[in-house]
C-alpha cells in the first residue's frame, strides 16, 4: 500500500507543472492570435537582436 501511495503522490506532484505549462501555452497562443502583426514582428525582431541572432 505504501508504494501505491507514493506513486499517487508523485503523479499528483507532476500534474502541476504540466497544467501550468499548458496554461502558459494557451495564453501565448491567445495573445499572439490577437496582437497586431507589426507588433509581433517587432518583438521577435528585437529578441533576435538582443540574443545576438542574425536576422538580416
């Protein structure tokens, strides 16, 4: 019975990060779907320059 309880506890503790990641993913999709195309492009462009990734 102890092994089953430990497995159930581990399963419950793994659900929180999965749920939070799913919620963050949905939020990003919602925001990206409603933002103006130019604002999204400018944000991505600025991130590329900030990280040193060549984009042009």
